C-alpha cells in the first residue's frame, strides 16, 4: 500500500461517504466495517496507525471477569462474543491464554464467590471454543505457579481468555482490510479544521505531516474516532462560537502503566493489590512478564504519557506481595497509555476502576451540528462490535449501505493452508513471521530469498529479520523507523528495543524510500526520542549507548 498514492486519492477522488478521523483500533475497525457495507470510506491518522492507546494496552482479548462484580453483564457478554470472533478470524494474531486466579485468606473474594463468578463467566461465554474454569486447592495452584506466595494461600481457579501480542498488527490488518474493500487510508495525515456549510460538517482539511501540503477531503459524514484525544479534537475543530461548546467534556481519562520484567510465571495471573484493592495482571509476553496495569485519573498532556516513579513502585511492591522471589527490580522498559472512558456526570464519586468500559456514540446533529459523529470509550476486545454499531448508525443517517460482514470475514492475514518453510532461516524465524504477518509471511520470505542481506536478523537478541523492515516500508506504510520497529514488527519489543540494529534497519528503509544519508541519522535520533519515555526506568543500557 502506497501512502503518497493514497494521499492523492484522498485529495482528488472525493466526496466520500464517510471520513474517519483517528486511526487507532476503533477508527480502523470502523473503516473496515463501513467498507463491508459498500460505502466509500476515507481514514486519516495524524501520526501512525495504532500509535496511541492501541499500542499501550495490556494486550489482552478478554471478557473482563472483574466487570461481573459491577454487574456489567452486557459488557462481559459482548466482550466474550468478540473474543471468540477474533480467535476464529485472526488466529495468527489472537491466541488462547490461561489465567490463574489465586485465593488468599483475608482477600476480597471468598471461595463460594469465586466459584459463582467463574461459573457465570462460563455461562456468559456459552459459545466459547476455550475450556471452562477449573478450581484448585493450595497444592494444585502452587504446582501451576510455584512462585506464588504460599502464606495464606487457600487455592484458586483457572479460566481461559485471549491475548493479542501485537494489537498494533491487529490495527494494521483493519487498515489493510479497509484498503482491500475499496477504502482509502493515510497515516501522518492530520485534520486541521472541519469543512462547513453553515452548521453542517461536510468533511475536513487535512495536512500531510511529511510534506506540509494541505488539501480538503469532502464527505457526507465525518466521524471522530480519536480515542482519548476526542475532547481536544472537538475543542480544536468546533471551538467556541461555532455551534458547539468548546469546553464540553465527554471523557474521563485514566492512565495505565505496565512494566516489562524478566519472566516469572508460566500463565497469566490475576492479582488484587493489597494497598487499594485494584485488580492487575502478570502476563507472559514475548519471553517477558508484563505487570500491569495501573488505573489513575490523568489530566496531563496526552502526547507526554509515561510511567512515573510512583507507578513503578506501586506495581513492584504489589507484585512482590504475591511473588516474593520475582525479579521486578530488573525493568527492561515500561509503557503507559490513557483510557478513554465515557464521562458519567450522574455517577459521581466512582473510583477510576469502577468507571464503566462501555462505549457511546454521539451524533452531533443533536447539538445543531449535522454531519459529525463521535465515538466514545470502549475497549480493544469490543472494538469490532463498536464498529458495527457505528456502521448501523451511519447507514441510517446516510440512507445507504448494507449489513456489516465483519463478524464472518477473516482478517487479511489469516493463514490459509500449510505454513511456509525456509530451511535457511529456521523454524523460530518462520514461526515468528507467521504470527506477525500471517498469510503475508510468504511475501517477506521472498524478499529475504532475493537479497541475503535482508535475511539477516535486525538484532542479535530477537528473531526478526531485515526483510520485515523492508516489507513494512514497501507494503505497510511505515515511513519512520518507529513505525517499522514498534508497530509493524516486534523488533522494538526486545530487551534493548532494537538499539543494536538501528543503523541497519534505517539503511534498509532508506533504500526503499530513497532517503539521503542525513535522513538516516535523523530517523535514528527520532526513534531514540520515541522510546525514551519507555526507558526512563530501564535497568539496562541507556538509549544513548
């Protein structure tokens, strides 16, 4: 997919039926849904696809067992249904994961309550392909997770959910499906203002962040899918005196922080913090353990979200309470993101964790601004269902378009037939390629077969190869080193986040994009700047190494 070609199409081939502003998982999912309905769709993202909350989640596809305590049965059922659809339609990206729930003396859960919750979870996932829950005594649970503190341990239970190792790739496959369905998408294409006829929104002016050029994109309906940036986007685009209250707030935003540390569990483990009763996870991921997440109100700059010392100390202390021998002092890196939770003014006094994860769709025609719709809230697991809801609303507004087909349509990379084989690269590399690129792994292997240099690993501590960087630049709209290493491949998630292979990767991208020598140094500097917030608490080497 060629970004420059897409930009020209956006500028020259309107009006579109729908223009979506924001290319995280919600925006990309909405674009995919609308194309399956036969609508002409444009999707623009001011940075790279999936760079925000999508890339900073706990990387789980789950029903949300803890939401049962809030009696949010509808949300749990919806999420469990969506989990099954993702396991079926994107098996290369979403995998089953076993969760262990320990039960301790004096904890907030009793054995009967845990049994009721697990049974209800099974009932709500009546169409599941995963096994149901099992209960264990103390000895049985310690056999599963020997590192758990035995003091006060009564036993526990296990249940199954899902994991998406790279939600960035899931987001990308929605973008790719949009293109394959006739839609047009562009990253680094920032909306600077809405186009208006009176109060009616008829599209937006878009700036190419790479060239600085601006152009109008006209559409019958414009949809704001900017996630936690929703309030800022509306204030900027509507402003005071333009038919909307620039200070109106739709969201309550909370920050979630994760630590990446040496692996110390075999399964995902659900833990309850002793200091404040919050639920958090330890999740096996790419040879590490991910510990998280926090859940604290966030009022700061969305472009400067990072872990702070209190976040790190909180997660370390609460983890040691349950896993006293875990090495949580060795932090490879962290990530932090902001949840976009729907603000419920009628329900004040709720803690961050008590705020519902439900979504909401707001048609600004009710505010006297027809032609503009905003999608609020939601969680990654339920993004397809949210997209389907938005699609149904759009069809009703426009009076055109058919039913959604996303529930039964496989993702573009869903593997078909036998996996590829390459004796030169070995099984580990091929396995990684399939679980990253799915059916497109063969195209990456072909690049490596044509150029031996591209068959080399990017770094010595990870299986990713330079052919993936070349493929990302050629076919996946990766225009920066961060795009390629953090959002198209897993290179940036190694222990040193790709620091040992930056020049080689940059030169591969330079060959594709025609960068001058000076641009190579600029891209390396830009990548170091991008990962610096992730490495502030790293016990490893500095990004300056």
